């Protein structure tokens, strides 16, 4: 059965190459895609070819590229390699795009994931010229069945002058009914409360809308999402997961949390994966997840019966698990809801529901400032993603990282973070394979002692204490957050010079 | 007419000294007070005397002290001078308390103002043993008419085991009807949307409630709030206000904002004062304010007819203006609403209403990270206050500061902020008397150029450009946020060593 049953839109079916002709140099283009899922598979490649031809002819051809979050080689990769992007927001994990960002060729704007859609609507980025959005099907009335991510697609379709649709038959047709697209968003002063009271409560439509007059091309594809595999849970991740789950047990027994916890948000990565695996083995039941992304072990937790439901904005599955899901999609309906990232990450909802937020970090300093984005202060890793949306407004947040990196040459606990994405005001609990530090209701110096003793690697602990002690001694009248500024970043400069902190 | 007409509570009228007997060493005590208004005037002094006696007798006597925000000499001052506080949260401006914080004697927990009430309810601080709350009157049925600030009083009265009331006859009896105390707050997972759709919409009660059985003492006082005077608007503040108001004009003409703007939040300080004065002279009409604090010029803007209404959590008036207000309170009723700080600063409301947030800063770095709290990274000034609540969720935020301090020896624009309270992800516009830098939708390096060219003082501009240029040159593969870490904080260390950046 055809996936494009709208008579108006089916007349616009064309090739990726023809579709890409609608994108012009200098355009701002919103593309679908979130954590390697639901990104357009063919038009970006065709666009990259146009760009390379233009560059060969001595012509400029770059675009401003806005997405949901990370995409894949077929989008960020090909456009970065074609030197076709002058501006990029928000989150990125593609290595070619990362190189272009760090060479200074791409202006990268690292936005909170809940902020970008409204910022485009507010006009921060000027006009949105185009949108390239992957969907699973086009209904007879022109409504769109979203695919494996919703991301910012609602806003791109609303705001763009021209729309290109990719209809990807790899996505199960049964995606119809999995999505909740809230069309009640407005610009201030006309906004209303968002009436989400439970993680998987519906407040919107199962479909994306598009003005058919704006659709300039529809491209049929049949291509899988990126294979979002993780390495198996290692000892360190397992240890961190154990600390974290024990901490949750402790919170329940202290009466600070219900027995089935509160809705869980887990970022992407090995530790989140280990936590989800640990919860599967735990005594906890009737859990809920209100998160950005559904990775293998979150789906596994649902399969296990421990987790009742998931609200997210995207999948991010390994190929085998994605194929399993696609073959059995119908059986998940009603237990999984995919929303726009504006809603999945919305401060209003995160605070109301009382989310437990679990996110990775690059480093933390002894006073509890967290760096989620920059290697030695300058080099962009991926971006802040949704960690700020969730951590600031969470009931309880965890930042997790192994205590060392690069075979012990880097300590994840440093005297001063080389870049701050989450301030001391927003960080509740730090976790490494060494232990866990509860920072709630503590002052900077108390935090420092806990973080050093509980989280730092023993190889670095003594030197961190030494820094703290000397900083206190040298700051008799400035001992709130005692620093020796001439030394505060010396661990990073030592690493840059000698390869070891 | 008596202010204490409840037969049950009037039996508990006593002296401040007797009331203070109910507070024990080690107690956690929530006290009223926000920006120098509505704090208890007598019990803290009596408590300080008890503490001094205990200390003379070789006994320990300190408390954990939680307030709304800053109080005054009669509260923070006397308790700090008595060495009677071991823990303090959130915002403080009292010089004695600041000294105690910076000497390391007081553990200071610098919390977002919208977070503290829920954190106490969540159990971050353990049990709340006592509350000392100033009100304007006690009704026959035991309901309390709040005074010049609401702050966290609702939560202190709810959570504390023992309650001491101060009924201050200096506050106008006409305060009845000025407040909106929302009793719909719940712990997750039982929270509901907060139905504030307009700045001065009522969603709660005009009264505070207290379980009369918990009230251990009622103390009658008649004492004015702190005199919250500002120096007259100087040239620099005037220049900053002009830039800011012109920027608002530009946003309106670009169609990004309604003609009557959006609700304004203005922090405390000379620049906020100048902005409010500037708005009074401007063409803008039918303005609204959704803010923490009502200072002289905000009331003046209301008097001028330019501002239709104010929602806040406290007053912070100079003595003459406070006396004028007190004498004419009835005429302001319906145009001013005082809420709990949990509501005035709530992310849900701030984002929904689309606040224009205007806050001061200590320094910003070239990439747009803002330090609101720490002098040279270590020494606590006042605290983050509500700036994080508002800035993160604002439709548009401004951070303002003169470009230099201490006669030019300090640049407010530095290579790297010595402490970060607002990250690059959250800062929209910087303003100094040199000009204004619009950072929305820009990458770090673009931001740096704008901030240096528009906001830095000419005496420092060339050196900032030199730092940026060399950082870019030295970071070919890490040029997203180029830093020379060995130099990044050298401006601060130079100031500490030589007294000049």
C-alpha cells in the first residue's frame, strides 16, 4: 500500500536531486532528526552534491542548518564534508561536523533543546527558508504520520517557506498513533498552561500538519536510521549504576520519593544504559519515563514489565532492536508517546512531574559546576542537549562520569571546570565509579570535600585536597568558594602540555 | 483597633525575648524577609542576645537560617554579629553576614529563589524546626494578613514545627487584599498546572494560613522596613537604560514584541532604576511588570500611568516612598499583587508570560558567560537571587553592568568569567554604558567580537581582541570557544596582585 495517499502531495513526488534544487545558497533550513533517528536520508546527500558542484565552479553555497538534535552521516556528515554549512544548531555528534565546528568553519549555537523551536519562532535566526522533514506516511487528507523522532518538526513545518518531505518506508506504517504533537503553542503573551499531568498524557494530535501549498517536493525513501549501538555495560558503568540505584532506594526509604520513583529522564550513553539495565534487575516496579530518547535498554525496561510507559521525542536504537521494534510496533502502542522536543524537555513539565534526571558530563569541579560540552575549555564535544532543561527543573538530578579518562591521564574532577554548562545552583548529585556525592543543601566547601572524597579517583584525591586546603588558607576573606586563580586551570594546561593532568 | 483579633492567637502575645526562648541551638529556622522588607524586627535581636549569653557561657548556639531573600541589620546583621548562624540560604546583602560567609564561618547555599521553598519541602535541609514570620494583622479566624513581602512565608508556616509571629503595626492595615498566596502547590507526582495567564491574575488566597496549635508566640512590633534608597541615576546608568529601551523599540518595530512590550522583571540596582525611569519618559504605555521586587521607580512608573499593574513578591522602597505608599495603600489595591517567591519566579510562569528580564552582573566574559555572584571567583557578593529563574526562561533577557569598576581598575568584560552563574546558553543581551551586544542566535566567537566591540571599555578593548585573536590562532582544532587556559584568568590574578586588571 502506498505511504503517500494524499492526491495533492502525491503529485509532488520527485527525486532527491530535484528536491534539493529548492534549497538555495544562504538558506536557513530546518531538518528533522534527533539522536540519529528520523533524519532525512537522501535530500541532504543530493544537496551536498549540489554544494560540491557549486564550490567547484567557484560559487559559494552554504546553509544554516537547524535540526532536532544529532543526526547521522547522511545529513550532518555529508553536509559538513561538502563544506556546506555556515551555521548549525543545536546538538551534534557527527565527527565531520564536529571537526568543522572546532576548526571555526561552522558557527555552532549550542541551544537548550527545549529552546530552539521557540527561538526560531521568536525570530532569533531570521526567516526559516526551508524544511526537510522525514515522516512515515502521508494520509489522504494531507496529515503526516511522524517517524522515529518528532524533534522540532512541528516548528520547521510551520515556520518554513518551502517544505520537502521524505517519506521513509523503513519506518513501520503502525507509527500512526504513537505521536502527540501539541498545536496549542503560542507566542507570548498568548500562551496557556500545558496540560500534561502525567508522563504519557495526550494533549495534541497524532499527526504533523503542513500547508500543502508550501510543499515543494516529496521524496520516497526506504533506509534505516543510524545504528545506535552501545558497547556492553562495563564495570565502571555498572558501579555507577549501582550507586545511583542505591541512592534512589535511600530516597524512597527516607520518604522523599514514591515507591515507584518519579518519571525518569536518562541521557544517552553507557552509564544511562547501565542504570536502565540495573533498574530491570531491581525491585522497583511501575516506573515511568519522561525523557528525550528511547535507547535499547529503555525499551528493554518496558519489555521487562518494570516500566509502565515512556514519553520521549525520539528513538535511538541499535539496528537489531530497531528492527524488532518495527516488526512489533503495534504491541507498543499506548505505552510509548513521542512528543515535540519543546514538550519533552519543557521546564514547565519537568518541574511539574518532578523528573529524576540522569545525564553524563565531561568534568565537574570540586564545587559542583559541571562541564557537559567542552574538552579543555575550548573544543566542542557534542553540545548541552537537554541536560540543562532537565537538570535545572528536576526533582533530583544526577551527573555521571567515570572519575578518569584517557587511561587515567585526565581526572573528571578538577579544581575548576574549564567550561560551565550547569552551575553550582543546579547540580544535585555527582556519580563516578568511585562513589556518589549528594550536594543538595550544601555550601561550596562542604561540596568540595564530598566530591573529592566520594567521586575523585584516588590518584587525584590528595592533590585535590591539597588545592582545596591551600585555597582556603590563602582566602581568609574570600573563603566561600576558595580558589587559587593562578592554579585553578593548571590541571588542564598541564594536560595540554604534557598529556597528563 | 487591634491588629491581633484572633482570640486563640491573641493569648500567645508575648515579648520578643520570651518568643526567642522557643528557638533552640541547632534549629533550622525559616524567617520572613525579602529585599529588606517584611522581615521580623525584634525576635532575631532577642535571639542574638540569647546566643551571645550562651557563647559567653561557653555554650554553642547557632541556627540554620533560611529567608526569602535579603533582610536587614535587625535580622542578618544581629545574628551574624552574634556568630549565631551556621547555615544561610538564599540571597543576602547584609555586610556582617557577607563577612561571615566569606570567612567560612557560615555555610551559605546560594539557591535560585524559586527553588528554596520546594527544596525545604523536598527535605534537602532536614526538618524545619521554627518559623519567624512578620505579618500585618491576624484576623479573628486566625488567618494572617501578609506584610510588605511574601517570600517563602507560606512554606515556612506550613513546614515549621513551631511558629513565632511578629505583627508589625507599621505596615498599613490596608494590606489586606494585596496578596495572592497559592495553596495549590503539591509534591510531585501530584502537581498541577499553575493557572496564571496574566501578570496580576489571582490564583490563591489573600491570606497566609497557620495552624494555631503550632504558634508558640505572637509579638507586637511597630518598626519600619529597611530604608531601601538608591543613589540618583548617574550618567552611566542613564546610558545603559537608553541602550536597553532603544533595543526594546527595535524589537517592537521588528515585530518581535507587542507595542506594550511583555511583562518586565527588573532586578534591584541603579541600572534597573534608570530603566524604569527611562520607561516613564518613553512612549511605551500599558506596560506590565511580573517581577520579584517593587522599588521606588517601579511604583513611580505605576503612578505615572505608564504601567498598568505589578506582580511581585516584595516591596523594596526608600523610607519616604514607603511612607507615601503606606499612607495611600488603598489606592494601589488591585494594581499590585504580592505572591510567594515560588510563584513570582516560577519557570513555568516566566516562560509562559514571556518575561523581559533585566538583571545586574559582576562580570561577563567574551563568550557571554555571566558571573552574578563572586568577586574574583572566590568571594561571595550577594547571591544569584532570581536572576537564574528569570533569565533562563525569559522571552528576552538583559544583563547589565558598567564596563569598569573601581575607577577603571576592573573590566567587567574579561577573557573568562571567574565564576559562572549564567551560561552561554542562557544569556541574550549584554549592556554596559559603552553599548549593547545582542547575542541571540550567535556562536561563541561571533559573540566575543560583539561583546568586545560594543560593551568593553575602550581601555580594555584592544587587549581583549588580542586575547581572542591569539586564542583563535593557538586553537586550530579547538576554535569553537577558543581559550588560552594559562592566561584565561590572568586578568583576575593581575588585579589580585597589582590592584589593576
